[in-house]
C-alpha cells in the first residue's frame, strides 16, 4: 500500500521518495472496510426485514460509505 523509491549514490547522498499506492488502497478498502454490524432485539424479524428497516432509516449513509 505504501510505495517507495530510493535513489542516489553514497557520495551524493541517498534520497527516499514515498507515497500511498491509491489503487492498492482502494482495493483494500473495498475488501475490508465499510462493513456494518447490525444489532437488534427484533428476534421475530427475518434478516431481510432487519436490513430493510436499517436501509429505510432517514440519514442512512449507505450511499456515501464507499
């Protein structure tokens, strides 16, 4: 995720350049980040009903999470 390049010669001095590999970061975010864990006391609801209720809440950020 972090890219780097070391340049230079011992007499002139080394130079280190570094940065974030944006493509690798986005791939990692898509795989690991942005997950939700929902807790509920609605034992009699199906999973689909719980998810639908969560998504219907006003102010849900589901479209801006990624």
